[in-house]
């Protein structure tokens, strides 16, 4: 089983503050909120374009 990957992310203070606010509102950590948004983006992309074969890219 593969280990989880680490992704460093640089964002400005305003975006970070707003992310923190939304994550708290939704009852998630900032990390879980970012992961949720990434997964949502992937679902929407695959709905429009079909499944991504990430091992081929």
C-alpha cells in the first residue's frame, strides 16, 4: 500500500484566512477542506471528461 503524499502549498494571507473560516464552518481541518475541494474538482472533471488513468500520465 502506498504512503500518503505530502503537498506543500503557498497561499496569501487572505486566502488562508478565508480557507480557515470555511473549514471551521464546515467542521473540517484546513487540510481536510483542501482535500475535499481537490476531490470535488476531480469528480467534476471526470464527470465531464471521463475517468483519469493517472498511472498512464
